[in-house]
């Protein structure tokens, strides 16, 4: 199950630094590429606002 980033995203970058497969891209709200996501949960653990949830 891949993760997704919700509208609660502050674009702080904590998730990008934690992703071991570089599945997250920057923008106003960051996005996770479901084809690259390994569902490890590192990004969700790193997110200070809880904006990353399982799809």
C-alpha cells in the first residue's frame, strides 16, 4: 500500500530527506510517486503535521 500526501502538507521537506527510494517530488504540496513508493512509512514518521497517510 503506497502512501499519499494530503492537503495538510507544509512543504517542509522532512519527508524528502527520509525517503530511501526518492519517491517524493517537491511542489506547493509534495507528491509521492506510487510506482516508486515501497510503503516503508519513513516519510509518514518524519512528517511533523501527519500529512502523509496510507492510500
